[in-house]
């Protein structure tokens, strides 16, 4: 019911995003209570809300469409609106940008300059007939807009401005050669300060460094490192081989003050200064038995909004006030969730067949003794994502129906060390898959589950793993449910390396239209869709945590060979499937297109195998709407209850 809470810079107001399952709302209220303003955003997918000063909230939304000034395959396009809470007026920002499309290509950067709130946006502007990622500056008080930087390159993929709103750094990436470069501005000149081969995708630029005049970049590849760069070419390694990959920047100065992430089962916040670390420890003391994550904070960092995940009450938002030394709960995230509806979750570990230690989480039904239980294996997406000990709505739903649920962090999962991540390279459909069935055997040997009553289900890569469990790792599962899972890996590789062209359907300011795929009418080259935004499932980060090229490393691409993808593609192995399969897929999925499930369904039918395909009309890859999540759960639970009864 409550998706996000952002506190205003002075701490007096909150921007709260809520949903009733279909419609989303933004409410502005006083921190101590009392409404001030609000708008309904309808069925738009509101991805984030950020304060710009005390009177403006910047809203980022997305829509899956073939339009939005472009012709070509359906994509998830992002737009940004300024909501003035005093006047109540909403203003789409990029509509006034000269010679640019209305979508944005990067996360908004918000700065206060001489007392005025400003927003810096990356837009698609046309240079000599082709689109380039270009930086625009919006003064929210005066309403003025101007193109801030003329130094854009065709290969630019991200920008960074300093605290004064001046361009400081830009990242470029050549998708043909896989070469990434970081450029920084010294005076009026752009200088290349680093370049590297990055076959798994651009490193981008991650934010300002420790003194506000440098830039930091997470270097991801075989190794992981946080590096700080200066315009004179000097650089320094700040963090190496770390699981802490989120950055903490001061909300007023934007300087780097720390990092956060997962280490094993724990959420870790590491601040650069001991005084900041002490403040965070003080905040945690208010919630000694809960998992706490930072949601937003005031410019003086004296008031924090935190997400508090209680093992007995579920997740909620709360405020910590350091001046008054008080904390209070704002409200639960799931309005009707009660303590007696939450099943217990425990962390477990087991050995894979080759001896690798696997950490996992086991959710047990409240009403049953933990002996000989039916089991659902629920692999996570990614595959370089990970599961955590916190509240998980999907596994809780299954446990409420009498199933034990196993969520394993198979090799290749994030947050467990770079060696563990690298252990998954080349293991898509191989040991990444058997790590799951090794967990089934471990639980059966413990007597916790009945090895003859096990099904597997998951979404995205987890959906692939469900189908691979039916087609590759046979004899373990009684049924399989795939939600938006890739089924033919050759199609995945094609979409990454040779994506369909996207052309301008309506030239900015020209009114001219062209046919789908025909760029010649305007003389515009194809827009590089790999630089268009996509979002994580939680909507917090507008860029994927890793490039889709990262998937190729897990599939077995290493620059010297091409793996046999048919051998690990479920759609090519339909004749090997011997259990019932349910396919659920959003028709607006732009990450793993709906065609993957249709191809799998057709292959299974040709092989005479039992299969059902359920489309989720108008839904995306992340099941962003409550009603379709409920439909997915209803269909999936009915399927496993039929083919793997809990009683």
C-alpha cells in the first residue's frame, strides 16, 4: 500500500507514494501529520519521487510502448514531471527541451544553486541526424531550460554535474568494441582520464567523490572496485573486491560519504567518518531486532526515513529524529498484513555437489510441523541478484498455503564475494541449476521436506531456472512455473548484441512521421536502444545494476568461444520435459519479451507435453501492478495445488 516515502530537505514534509492495487497516488503531508497536497497519477508506473527544494517534487514514470516519438519494438520509456506543491501544477520537463525527445536517459540529478532548485536531465538530442545523450538544465523557480553541454558524443551514456551544477564527467561506451571511457572537464576542455575494455557493459559514472570535485566509478567485470578520478588524470582505488556497491552521498553537498550493500545475510552501511558511523549505529538501536535500510534523509542528516523489516510484523516505514532522540512508525508497507499471517524464515547453508557452500533462506508454514513438508523452490532473478532474509511477498504467499519455500543464493549470486559471483560464469543452466536441486536433497536428508513433493517456480532468470528444472535437471520436480522467463537463449543474445533498430517516428519540432524501421525519411540514424533506461524491480535505480551483456558471461561467452546455447535453452529441449508447466508472462515485458513464453508453449505442445500459458495484459517484466501480482499468485498457487497438493 505504501511504496516509497521521501523526506523534504528541511525535514518538515513527506512525499508518500501509495497504491490501491491499480491506481497510484502521491501525497504531500507534514512530517508530524496533516495533509498538504496530493495528486493521483492513475495507472502510470510511478518509479520514483525526489524533492527539489521545499516546494517541488520530481516524479519519474515509465510506460511500455512502441510510440513516445519512436517507431520500432516496444520499449519501457521514462518521463519526468515537476510537481509544484504550492501551485498544484504538474509540468513535464523534457517537452520543452530543444531538438530532443520527451524521454529521459538517466537518473535526474538535483542541485540547489544560488537558492534555486535545479534538475539536470539526460535527453536524446539529435546531432547531424543521430541521437546523442545530452545534458539539459532546468531551473524550477524560473521555468527556464537550456542545453548545458555541447560536448556530447554519440557514445555518451551517462553524465555527472558537480554541486554548482557544472558538468564534471561523462561516460562513453562503444557497443561494438566494448570500450568504456571516462572523460572529465578541466576548464573548458574535456579530457579522457581512463579507458578500459568492458565487454560486460559500460561502467558509467556513479557520482561525486569525497571532496565534491572528483568522480567515482564502480568498475565491474572479473573484479569489482570503486575508483575515484580527478580532472588532472589522478586516480585512487577506494574499495576493491567489495560487496558494498551502493553509494552514500551527502544530501546537501552530494559528496561521497560511504557505501552500503549486503555481506552474507547482513545489510551493511560503511561510512567514511567514524562520527557518521556512530549516528547510523544510534539509528539502528531504535530497531534492535529488525533489518533497517535508509530510505531518505534531510540535508543536515538529522532526520532519517528508514525502512524497518520486522520478522514478526513485516516491513514498515519509520522516522528517526536525532535532535529529539525519538523514532516513530509512519505506517506499514502492506496495510492488511498481520503478525499471524507471517511465516517464519530461517537462514540455512548447505554444500553443492562440488563442495561449494550455498547460503539460502527457508520459509516454513506457520501451521505445520517442519517434517516431510511439500516444497517450492523459488530461485531469484538476475542471475547476479540475490535473496535476503527480509520479508518476501511471494514466498510468504506460498507458505500461507502450506508449502515450505527454498530461496537459494546459487553460485553467481551477488553480495557473497567476487569469487562466488565469478563461480557462476559459464554456469547458466549447469551448476547454477544443480545448486538448487542440491538444496532440495539437503532438505530431504534433514527430513524437513518430502523429496517426492517438490515444484519449482520463479520470475525472469528464476523463470528460466524453473523451466531448466523441468528440461535439464530432470527427476527433481513435479511441476514448474515460469513468470517472464527466457526460454531461447539465442534470442536473448541476439537482443543484446544485435537489437532491433529504433527510429524516430516524429522528429522533435518537425511534425514529420516515418514508417516503422524506416529512418531515411528524416535522415536520422537508428537510436541506440541500449542507452534507453530500464528499471530494477524495486524502481529505485533507473539503470539496471549490470548491463544485459553481463548475462552473456554467465551463459559462457568469454571472448574466445561461443557456447552451445541450444543445449541450455528450455525451448529447444521440450521433448525432455516430463512434468506439467505453467507459463505466465506480461504482454508489455520489454526485458524478456512475451514471445519467449509463446515459443516455449508451442514447443511443448508440439512435443505433446502438458502446458498452460497465461498472458498478463498490459503488464511489464516486474509485475508493477498489484492486480496482476495477485493474478499471478492466484494462477500459480492453483497450479501447484493441483500438481503438488500441500495435503
